[in-house]
């Protein structure tokens, strides 16, 4: 793992571990695709390593078992298959939290502590959240529970308040561009466009450079500009972006509306409020993209409202 923007967060954890000021629950929070999952894996390894060092030694029996996913004292709670339907669940359920809590009552097999990772923790339904809260209110003495969140505002305040927070921030634009330049040979302008499409996330930008997503983002950007100029009618716009994945389409339209909202805040408040409404509508349309609703009509309607607002 070579993500320089994580160094400050990791150093904060290492100091707490070294000085014995580690809480029973850690909330690792920050934007998606910033390396939080990799950092969480390193933290779990450090908590469980029998050599008591951080970063973990990587050689002891504990580290070897954790690497294979078979550590008896390390547990991961994430999306799993619904046994009744055979499909992957889209939320974390109460039975998962109860199984985790029950495991804390067992004697440690190998490591001095138990460790658990719950991700994404905001995907818990209300019953799972209530069960986790009870565990946090009466934490097991030798366990560290790591909660990984892309959107901590969705967590109940009662859970957030019982966690020690480790925050991951996006790197500066210059640092992100330098990191990308070290891993790809694309021109700086294309790397900058990938970062713009990825809302500043270097890992997402690298994915977009690898899978051609930068071209899709440029197509959407050009389409929106053409609608604003009046050179492309909203009814004709869907054809210009018909090859773009609908989820990406609406994510990037939402991003464009969000940037417009921030720009408008310093000007007309009414415009900022209207753009904010359009951003929320774009987010709703992204969720509708997987339903039978006609995507071309959703896009046409959104563009009509947006072009009127920007006249």
C-alpha cells in the first residue's frame, strides 16, 4: 500500500496503539475509494499480531492466518448472501451483528485481542444498528471493533459518539496528480480530467484511466455544455450519451449540479437551492436507473429543468 494521504491517519492510530489509548470502537471515515479498506486491513493485522508491533510483522502465525481469512480471532461483517433468496443482501442485518457479539464471548484462540471489521457500517438496517449500539455500550474488554464508513452522517449519533474517529481525507489536487503521474503515462490534462470525474479520489481516477471512463465523462461534460449553449436540444441529448453506464451518467450529472450549487451559493440563493434540488433529483434518477423506467425520458426532463435554470 503506497497511499501518502493515509500516512497521517495511520500515524494517529499507531500512536494510540503504542500508548495504550486505543478505544474499543474505531470509526474509520472518509470518501469512498481513498484506500480506507486497505488501511483497515493493516489496522486489524496490527491489533491481532502476536508480536505486538505496528505495522504487523507479517510473519507470525496470527498474521499468516489473517492473510488467508481464517483467523479465529478476526471477524469481518459485510454484505452476504440471503439464504432465502440466494441473492446478495444490500444491507447488514441484525443476525450478523449478533453472531459477531457472540464471538466476543469466546476465549481468544491465538491473539491477545479480538478484532472485527464492519463495512460499510452505514449499510446496517435499524435492527442491526440497535444491536451494535448495545455492544458498544458494554464493550468486550479485549476486542477492537473497526467501523468503516464512506458516509458517517448516515450513522446514528449514538453510535458515532461511542467511537474513536480516524478520518481519511482526499489528497490535494497537486498530490493526487503526482501520485497518478507515478502510476500512468497519460498526459497531465487527461489525468486532471480523470481526477475531476472522480471527485478528487486518486484511486477512482486511476480506475477511470484504465477502463476508458474518462472518455465517458468527457462525453457527458460536452453534452451538458452543448445543452446550455442551445446547440443540443434536451430531446436529442440521450443519444449523445447512450453508451455511458446509467449509474455513472447520473453520478456525474449530480457532481456537475453540486459544483454549480457551490458556485451559486456566493450569488443567488434561489439558484443555489434550485441546483441543490436538481442534484437530489439526479441522485434519485441514479437509483431508478436499474428499474424499468425509461432513462431517456428521465434525462430529457432533468435537462429541461437544468437548462431553464441556467439561462
